[in-house]
C-alpha cells in the first residue's frame, strides 16, 4: 500500500493547524495554497513541510490541496480583507440602531465570497434574526452570526500584554490551555486580579509555562514552617526562593539568614556520624533491659491471667501451685489464707449445672 503525503496548513495567524493531502505539489513552509474545506475553498499558509504516513493513520474526511496560490488568488484574498472592514462597519450601525446587547469583533469573508461570518460576544442569548435579514438584503450573500468567548476575542483583536510584548494568543499560542489560581500560588505570585489577568479579563496564559518546573524544584525544598537542624542549632523555614533553591530560616536566637539547598545537605552529611552513634546506643539499651527480665516468664503470664475476671462459664484458672503439683505428684496441700474458705479441689474443677426445672404455671387456688 502506497504511503500518503500530508501537509499542515493554518488559515489565520496563530490559528489552528489542519492536515491536508499534499498530492504531488512541491510545498515548503510559508507557501500560500488554495485548499478544499467543508465550507468551501479557502486560502491558507503551509506551517509544516509534507511528510509520509500510513493511509490507515490518516485523519477522517481528509481534504486535498488544490493548487499553490497565484497572483489572482492573492488579489482575491486582499479584496476580501478590504471588504471585511466595510461589512463590519455596516453591521455595527445596524446593531446600534436596533440597540442590541452584543459586541461585534470581526467579519470574515470566505475565499469565494459565498458567505460572510460575523463574530460577536454577548453576556447571554441574542435574537439576531431581523439583523440577519438586513445584512442579507444589503450584501446579497449568506450571513452567519457566531458567538465567541472573551479569550477568542483577545486572540482576534490582539494587543500588548502586561509584559510589554504582543499577546501570546495572537502571536504564537494556537490552543488555549486551562489555567487556575493554583498555578499562581505555586509560583509565589501576588493574588491580585489586576496583575495576574490578561487583556481578556481571565488568568494569564503564561502562568502555565513554568508551573511544572516550579513543582519539580519545590520537591527538593522543605515546606514553610518546617523545623530543620543546622550546624548552629535548630531553625525554622519561613520563606522559599524556588528558582534559586534557597530558603530563609529563623534561628533560635531570632536571627534570619539565607541557606542554599547544597549547604543544607552538607550540614546534614556532617551530622550523620553523631546520628549513627545515637542509633547504636538506642539499639543497645533494649538489649540490656531484656537481660534483667526474670527467666520464668510463664509464671508472670499465669499471674496476670489470674487477675482477670472469670468468663461466662465461671471457670477458675488453675494457679501455678496446682500446675506444679500435677507435674510433680501429690504433695502437701497449701494452707488457706485467712478469711478464705477451703473447698474441695474436685468440686472446684467441676462445673455444677443447674437442674432443669420446667416452668410450670401456677394452679389457681380453690377458695371453696
């Protein structure tokens, strides 16, 4: 089976990338081509050089590259761009006349001029049926109204960010990644909405660039509030500098100083012999305690068991003296303690069962 040539093409600056079948065309990065899409013909730019793949790995509904754009195609693209500005102005006038709560962002002509797409933002749902009729009568073509979000609006309009450079979404960022406040906390940024928000009002996309790096470097550092042992004595971590791998510690005397992670590890290595000696002492201590224990541990266990309460069967555990008598044979009976009654040994061993007396109902008394 013959391999398939694929080429990656984008239709807008920092827009999404789509794959097309290159065919026999000799293409390179930056070439403008005319391709066939689901909504008609379009003019795009080659982003990645053609590559060979297995036909089974090709994306579904794969379209073809028709031709390399010539002067006529480029002139048609410039005319469409000029007409887009005029269409946006006319639509903006109609929106103001009808007092519609929507904000127009951009107008886009298809390559063959068969449709005009108007992009807008709004807080809720907008009824634009009458607006579409006015636009269709004026431009004599199909009209499509498409609602977008604030991040897509910033991507289309562009601008300068707080860093002084062009917005990432309008310059090189093709897909939006999810961003959370957790990323700002991990990087030690002030949780001020004016400082961590972009032109769109959402969190800065650049917060996700170094998030994984901060997490990797933070694994080697102790957390704030943790107690550490230095050569000068115990100290508490009060601040961290993740990128420099340094920490600010507060010593026992209240003095603050910065300690590098490598110096902290060296300090721990110097103290390892002392820790080894302390471990040896702790291991020897319990061994000495074991030698002081009595040899007959079975007697202690029996004495502890004898102090327990008798179980539900009222069995009395055998004492140590009775066990010794059973092993050595009959011997002199031990004298009973004062205030304790002497009982028969056989009677004490046996369990007296209560007689089964049937519960007979009482017969009524005859008063006669």
